[in-house]
């Protein structure tokens, strides 16, 4: 059960990786369509990436805590 809980927590890391990939693809597409909005798009991409990475780190920490304290 501990391994199952940790693997479910690790799904948050996978979700963050997928969401960052999709966001990066959309940002590249948006920059190709409107090059003059490049700086605004990049600011939003970096902010969204930081939030997604924070979610991934929280998921990783929860998975490690599950393994260490319940395992």
C-alpha cells in the first residue's frame, strides 16, 4: 500500500511534465503567430512553468514522505 500511495503521488510529477510540454508547444505556436507579443508570452510561460514545477516538487516530496514515514 505504501508503494501504491507513493506511485499515485508521483503521478503529479508526470502531470506537471506533460503540462509543461503542452504549454511550451503552445507558447512557441503563439510566438510564431505574433512575434511582437514575444515578451508577454514568455513571461506568462515562465510563470506557468514555475507553478507547474512547484506542483511537481510538492508531489515528489509527498511521495518521499509516504515512503519514509509509512514504509
